[in-house]
C-alpha cells in the first residue's frame, strides 16, 4: 500500500498474550490523536486479549523540512520538504521511547523505491505524550478490570 501512495497511521500493540494492530483515521491535531489513542486503549483493555503491554508502536507518514529560526512555514508547505516514515515506539516495561525516521525515496511515477534512515535531530524530543497516554489509559482500565470478580 505504501509503495504506491500514503500510509494509514497504524498502532501496533505487542502484549504478553497477543500482538494486534489498528489502522487509525487521520486526526486534525495532537489532542484529537490523543483522544483516539485513549479510546483505543480503553477498548483494548476491556477486550482482555493482549495481556500486559510490552511494546507500543505508532507508524505515521509526515513531512519534514530544514530547521529554521524563527519557524516560518509548515513542513507540508515547504518547497524543500522531505516525505518521511516516522516510527515511534514505547517500551511498556522500561518506559523508554525511541523515534526512527526514514526518508521516502520515490520514483518519478510516485512509486516508493527506497527508505533511507535519517538521524533524529538533536533538538527533537522523542519523549512524546501520545504513546504514554495510550499506555496509561490501557493500564488504568486493565488494572481496574483485574480487581473485579
């Protein structure tokens, strides 16, 4: 699918019982994405299918552009933008977060030809709130269900 177009944001949850993935609808902003993740966490915890969470991964497509001070243009509108595949992961045990970036190299006809690893810029904070919100929401609901008979 990604080879010929865009990628649907995908959440992958690896648990002690099962690994499951969700295709997510596009969100207008970070708050809407957080709400969506908390709803998914609640539903997943109530299903009792995953067990304890070992790893949560969010895969999205984005645009990046050269850093500028002051920030004057959105990356999606920058003529020097680069399409990237963003993989953000949160370890459910250690709480360590990692961020991987891959430049999407496309043929002139738009077909994806290669993914090239990019360094994460030093100023980028990989400790984002979205996966933490998911994990916290899941654990709150999962923990409350464990105490019910």
